[in-house]
C-alpha cells in the first residue's frame, strides 16, 4: 500500500478573495519530512459543451482580464455554495448564452492546475437546445457564437481554442457525438 502525504494542520493565509484563497499549508510526507506548499484553493466550476440539433456548438468569445484579451471557450461558471454542479451548469448556460437544454450528460471532471491549485471543473454535454435571452453578470464581457462542430474541432487543432476546459470537454464528448 502506498503511503500518502497528510496535512499537518499548519495553514497560513496569504490572500483571501471571492474566488480564490492562497495559503501556505504544511504536509507530512510519507518519508517523514514536513514540507510547506503554496496552494491556491479555488471554488469549483462547471463548463458546458452545448450542441444544437444541427450539430453546431455554442462557444463564447470572452474577455479574460489575466490575459488582457478575449478567448474562445465553452460557457462556464462557478458553483455557488450548496449548489449541485448540474444545477450550476444549467444556470450558467442560460445566463451566458440564453440557451436552455433538455438533455444533459456528464463528461466527468477535470483539474485545471493540480500542481498548485485544487480547482475542479465539472464538464457537461448539453443537447436539445432552445434559444432565449442572455442574463450576464455585471463583470462578464462575452458574446455567444453558434459554430459548426467540425469548425470548432478545427479551431481546437489549430490552436485558436487554447482554453483547457473547452479542449477537455471537446475530447471527452467524442464518444457521445
């Protein structure tokens, strides 16, 4: 049986924000050493690969402040405390794109940066889409686009789509399409 590292209770808060907490946390390693790690604790999120009856995908072109530019990605958002991931996915699809879906399939989970962050993104495939009106949050700057799935795959292969959750959902959805 493999021994695991265990938290030793040493936690130092470096920064506490709305979405992330940055902490220095102590771990007792399997070889007996105590090591401190800088860890970003991040709220969980969902991401939705929405595909309509004509095999078109709903992508959003969204401004991302850390990059200072817009990127292509699938709709996504943070899970509210106490909210189930599927409920969040349905809410985020509606808010960001105006679409609702009648069919939902889990595509599993992904870890965004496990070397320093505990963020988990729950991936979903949404089908049976019905168009509606967007309900963007005050801090969101994004525009939905309906793009044929073949073109979306080309965008992923060419590097035009670089967002990890979008690439992961495209890959995981292949057995359902």
